[in-house]
């Protein structure tokens, strides 16, 4: 007899058949998405791809950009209004959430790196104990829901996995020829929260993980299931990105972009392909104006303090 489980976070209640004709049970997957409003144009398609395999989705957003500038409250309002089927958690730029947090001087490079990890840590604390595997995704990584579901149904999971991605530069049709890394997927039983505070973020976690692991995981036909639009943005969004992201001190990004040298430092060669997503068509300014007119309180948004996260982690016995 088939066994059924109710999806916890969906636009509409959906019941999934766990044991089908092949008798395979799909693992319970939860997802933590790192988000800021400079990536607003990617939010909806990112979540749409993840909902194909995720029983729970938590979107973590800092109350400031990583350079200390205030977040765009109007766009946050629109983000909350348009995606009421997922849980949002807001954490503080000041940090202090993890026992092993390596934040350094507030505003410095280590602090910016730590903030990205803090989002994953805070998001993890909101996932239920039922989750068996945790997906850590960035919002500009858009997954192919159809291929992801086929992959998940196979159940061929290692304890730590890095899913392969294509990288895009300039526009939605300029794609890397080689594969890169995107989603990090971890067996919840093998995940100690302090492991998230790695200076090299998700790849650093994977490289330091001791156990069964696999990288460059692809879908059918050897094609990546993830499309990373890291460098597909409006000029204004690109300036905001290089000013505030965790890797801003690695290079003189402003000079590289001004001289047209971005392709050379990404480590990829690119080809023109038929676009899969039309992310540049999103009218962000229009959404920002609309955001100023919507409600200011949302039941699916929680403001997390270091104390609330620590208390929840202790209750779950995820900190010993």
C-alpha cells in the first residue's frame, strides 16, 4: 500500500506518494536559501525549482546588506507578499549567532563571509527534525525542478554532495562551457552546526567534510541541474553586488568590470545558448514601488535573535 506525506510548505497543499510502483521512498529534503533584495529578480524562479524536491523551504535574509547598508524594505515587503508559502527568517548584521562564528571586525572581510554562513545557520535552526537532508542554496542559483526530482527519486545520496551548475555571464544566454558547483546537500545526521562557519563557505564545508561525499553531481545526459546567474544583473545591481558580497575584498572588482575583464577572472569560457530563464525582464523598480504599499507584518516572517536561535538549537539537541 502506498504511503503518503503532506508537503509542509507549498503554494497549495500537495500530497506526495512516497512509495510508488518501484517501492522507493524519497528522502525528506529541507532547503535553506540565502537571500538579499539585490537578488530579487531570482527569488521566484529559485523557489519554484526547489519546491519540486523540498518539503520545507526557509529563506534567510540579513537586516542589512553585507557592507552595512540598509536593506531595501520595500522590496523585502514584496518578497514576503509574493512568497507567503515559504518561511522567511531575518537575522542581524551585528551577528553573534553561532558558538563558532568567525565574524572578526564588523564590516571587515571575515564579517561578510561569516554573515553568509550565519544565514545558513539561522535557516537550519528553523527546519523541522523530520528533515533528512539539507540543501543549502543561494538565490541566484535556479534549479531545474523536473531534473532535480528525477535525481532525488533515485535516492543515490552521499552524506555530503555538491551539485554541478552552469554559470552565466552578462545575460541569460551566455553560459559557461565547463561545470561549476552550486547547491550543497548534507545528511542532517552528519551535519554539526559549527561546520557551517567555514571561511570558504559551502565549498570549504565540503572539502573539510570527512566521510562519504560526491561532487559535480549532474542530471540526465550529464547536464547540470542548476543554473547560476551570478553575473546576470542590471548595472546597478552589479555595483551593489561587488560592494556588498562576501568575496568583495578578493579582487578589485570595480576595475575588472570597468575594463571588461570579468570573463577572464571567472575561470570559464562561455558559449551562446538558448536562454532558459528571462530574469532580466523583471521590473525591479516597479516591484519596489509596489512594496511601499503593502502590509508591514507577515505571519511567515520571523526576526531571529542570537538568543532565539541558540534556544532552538539547544531544544533540538543540535548543540551539545
